[in-house]
C-alpha cells in the first residue's frame, strides 16, 4: 500500500515513469472492463488509451482518503466507455467507402455468468439489474426503465445484489484461508 501511495504521488507530480508503472499494474483489469462494456477490441484499445490520458491529466484530483486508486481509475474507464457508447450517430465505413449509421445492437454475451457462479446465486431480478448496469453499460435511469420498475426499487436491487456478492466472496475467502492454514 505504501508503495502504491508513493507511486501515485509521483504520478501526481507528472512523473512519466510512474505512469508507466501504473499502466503495467492496472491496464489489464481496466481493459477487461472496457472490453466487456463495448464488445469491440479496437474501440476498447482506444478507450483504454483515453482512460490513461485522463488518469494522467486528472491524477491531482485523486484523494487516497476517499477510496482506492483502482476504484478511481475504474470509474474513469467506465465513464469514458459509457460516454463513447452513448454517442449518437455512430458511423461505420464498409469496403466501398460508404458511411452508414450503425443501427444494430450486439446481443449481450452471458459468458460472465459462468465466471464464478456467484452471479447465478442471485435472484433473477438482481442478476438482470447487474447485467444492465455493469455489463451493458446502462445508467440506473436507463436500466430501471428497461426493467419497468421504479428507480428507487432498481437502486435497491443493485445495492442488495452487491451486498449478496460481497457475502459470497467473503465465504470463499474464508474457505481459501482455511485451506491455506491447513497446508502449513
């Protein structure tokens, strides 16, 4: 943790080597988030670059007392990706060099449900709420309309789902800890 704070301090003083180290530490995780949201590798690469440009430019606004650096970086990546996805009139160019508006929306991949099994333990409405916000990139306002429930109800779905997930992970961490202790 002390090393991270020193590295972040160097970043805030515009040290390019610190930016390189932070890129090494966080780019993989941030790229994964961006790619899951936009489902387009070239776009995800561009958005990752834009994310690190913003991290570089806004590093002076990071306050370690308010949260972890990864969480701060994650929010930057998520917001940049959401803004990119919300842009109207996304134009695509085909081989004959004509330009068309992209009217199709890619189907949501449900592979993430198989990642750990924890999401599958949730109630269907909790799964759907998390899917809409964290994997489809919708805002709470857009997602509550999609689910046809009041905004307050939708927000409680998200809160309840995240609480349940944290409980599942705590249980798993305790089991891992017990196994490690038994191996000593």
